[in-house]
């Protein structure tokens, strides 16, 4: 095997490894951004649902207290 061929082969594999690591890093960062976005959306929906549940519970308490006062 010639010296030039070994140098080219080593250069090819080091370039392929560098490109692979860079590609994996970009995919990892993309995954983290997407995960954070989904987490924020779910948190927003959860807070909205909590507010709605609290409003329904308060309404139910008000109706129950009105019903108790009416029967007395």
C-alpha cells in the first residue's frame, strides 16, 4: 500500500468521523429545541386546564352554597 493512499484513506476517515460527530451534534441540538418547545406547549395547556378546573370548582361551590341557603 502506498504512502499517498494511506494518507488519503486516513484523511477520508477523519473527515467522515468529523462530519458524523457534527451531524450528531446538530441532531441533538434540534432534539433539545423540539423537546423544549413541546414542553412549553404542554405546560401552557396544563395551566389553562388548571384555570378551567378551578373556575368550574368555584362555580360548583357557589351553586352548592346557594342551594343550601335556599333550602334553609
